């Protein structure tokens, strides 16, 4: 593991310490759980208590919020925000420039197009169980 750290002050004046992830150039907060096979791209951050599963791909400039869970095989595009406490099901695909709200649930295999906004607390069903696209 790289010894490169960065400290970031949040809007409440708290400071979090991040380290570079083993695969990729992104940063993970010390209490985040990120599988070693995940790829966290440049300028991306994984917040405290978030978990990122096996073979996840996180695009450049993306952010995974505190306590969020990204299950195995998920692909997250560039400049995506996954809100606090959100869950992204296994194999889901999140297009670039998308915002997934706090506590939202994205079903396994769902495909969210680029430039989408998923509201706080929204539930997007798993692929094959209803409409899995967001407007």
C-alpha cells in the first residue's frame, strides 16, 4: 500500500485522512473497505465506512459517500456521486455524470444512463424486474 496521504476538510470543519488505493490513483478514507481487486480512478474518493466489492470499476472524479455499499462487478462512470448510505447492486452500471441520492437502492444488473439523477431514497429494481433506467 502506498504511503501517500491527503487530508481534506469537510463543510463542517472536520478533517479526514485518505490514502491512495492499491489499484488506481483514487483515494480511500481509513475506515472504508475497498477490495484489492477494485479499481479507483484518479481524483476519485471513497468516504468513511463505505464498502466497495470485488472487481468494481470507479471512473475518474467519482465520489462514493459515507456508508455506501457498492457490490461486486459494478461499473461506475466518470464524475458520479454515490450518496451516503446508498447501495448499488452487483453488476449494475452507472453512467457518467450521474448523481445517486442518499440511501437510494440500485438493483443488481440495473443500467443507469449517463447524466441521470436518482432521488434520495429511490429504489431502482434489478434488471429484468421492471424499468431499470432513470430519468
